[in-house]
C-alpha cells in the first residue's frame, strides 16, 4: 500500500502546484464559467434611489454591498471600516497591476494608488490599489450556477469619508465603465469570456434586477438577448467626471440624433446632441442619476411638446421636476401612465429608444410629473456640478435610472455597441431572472 500512497501524495502535490500556477493568473477553479450573474436591488434608504449589488470578497469571504455605477472606472471599497482579509495584497509600484489603472500615484511604501470618486456625492479621495479574492455566482443564463472566484481582483481602497452618502450598509462603488479594471473587464479577462455585460434595473425595491457578465442567453422568462436593438457606443475623448483628468471618458455615450414626442420631431439645437472637441454635449447613460437630466433648452423644448401632446392642464411642479399634471387627468394601462411616447432617435429613423409612460413619468400621489430634470434649473449644475446625485458636467442628455428601469441593456465592449429593449414590450420585466433555483 505504501507505493500507491506515495504516488498519490506526489500527484496531489503536483496538482496543487499546477492549480496554484493557474490561480495566480486566472480563476481559482478549473471550471470555466460562460457568464456570471449578480442581483441588482433598488435601494431607497437614502433620499436618492441607488442600485445596489452584492459580491463576496476577502478571506474569510464576507458579503460586500456596493452601489453600481455604470460609468465608474473601477471597484472601490472602504478599507477603513473593518476590512480584514488574509489574502489582501497591495499592488507594487511599477507592476502590471498598477498600469491597468492608467494614471496612478506611488506612496512612500511603493504601493500604487489613484483617486476614487463617490459619484453620488462627488467626493474623491486618493487610495491604495489592492487585490483580493472576489467570488460570484456563474450562470448558464437560466439559473445561478457554481460559485467561482477571482483570486486577485483589483480595487482601490476607499475611506469612511468616501463612503458617506452611499445607501445603508453599502461599502463602496462597483464601476462598470470602459476601463481595464472595471468589473466587466476583470471578470472577462479572469474567465476568458466575451467582453459583454448586461444590466436590467428593477422598478421595485422588493424584487431583484440583474447584472450579467458575459454573453447571453439572458433568461427573464424569455431569452432577451434575442430581442435587442443595437446602436453604436460612442467614445468621448474628454473625461466628464473628476478623477480621470487627462484620460478619455470611461462612461457610455450613445448618439441621439433627434427627439420625437408623440411621433413629432422636437425642434432642438443639434449642436448640443454631438460631443464637441472639448467633450461637451452628447448623450450618456447613468445608473447614479435617478432621473434623466437635460440641458436647459432641450428640457424646455421636450417639456413644451410633451404638455401639448398630453393635452391636460399642468399643475404646480414638485422638485426636482418642472412639469407635472394631476394624476386624475392621466389614464393608466399595463405600460404605465397613458402619456405620449418620448422617442430618442438614434443612428437613423428606424432605430429608436421609446420611453413609455412607466419610464417617463413619476407619480407622487395626486400629482404625476414628467420624470426629467432641467440641468439649468440649478445654477450650480450649469457646468461641473450635481443634479440629484450625479455629476453633470457638460453632457446634454444623461439618461437616468428611472428611464432605464425594466429596459434590458447589453454593452458589447468588443463591438462597441449597446443592445437595448424595453421589456414592457416583451411582457416581462427585470425581476424575472430566477435567482432561487440552482443549475
Ligand atoms: C447651439 O448650441 C451651441 C452650443 O451650446 C451654441 O454655441 C449655439 O449658439 C447654439 N445655436 C443656437 C441657434 O442657439
């Protein structure tokens, strides 16, 4: 019995050695997932709704709640508040890990770092770059599957002050933006799957929306990857958020060519719809802005056309909105309030993002308002500043979270295109991924 025993021990050592080599470069297990899935919960514990996900991080693993920022460049986590882990490692200056972050600084003890931003409050603080194990559920698109881990997931160490303003229990921000260190990029490179990810925001605080990393199928009672319309993602060569000075924007811009209300083109200053050489103008998508923000002349033109098309009397507006009606004057259907569709016309007349009543309107009991915010209504927001929880420098149209709810969005980074579809039109919604059963 002695000989086989020795062989098996040697075999075991060999295997562990081999798996150690693999784990230091890619993922922790030999199982190679095709996609990953995370829940996405609407949180209204603070005044501004935030969309929250949860990952497991550290050794031993602990659940970490994070606000999701579609246009954020990286993951940052508060390291000041009880961060303990036997596997956390600082990134050494000059290492490949530091350069993945683009511009970075170096501390006295030769740990690289860069500034992390709380896009809800606008505060930025410098923090060290660390790597630690992150584990999430894989998926075949239909159910959650096996848990997989990335042993050295890179993030910036945030602080208590940076965490202020995040929803209750949230320890940091998960950036999904166009960088090499955003969550989609690190997961795609760890598991060698397609550089695609998708988000679907639930409108309810009691049901989970979903984030998928990797390609479809994406089963929300039907495979929604089959019903997407595509539009190019546009690069803004100038950053529009602090913390990325001297670097291109890592947010997702699309090309809105015109806006129609009830099928009629709204007269707009077209210059505002494209991004100029200083990075000003254009249209971006944001999960940290609760409502769509429009440059002031665009807001006025759209609101005027909308009021005419609704044909009801307006009532005194409720901030932050500027255009409201009496709820009793508006009919309701399965698609939400029965108001004219607001259509964002994209690369041509046939490619249109329809904003239906459920996404355009916000009901506040007896009053129901057009859920768009005039960027010019607050002087501090006219250049670089905040409107309702997000940075609003210079971009003419920021499509906000209320307008994204129950719309499925797939970001294809390799093809640089966005796939989108309103799930109301498919008789399903973002809460229909089956998180309970295991594949
Ligand atoms: C259109 O917008 C651009 C950029 O803000 C501005 O320079 C121009 O004067 C505007 N044109 C008109 C006709 O208002």
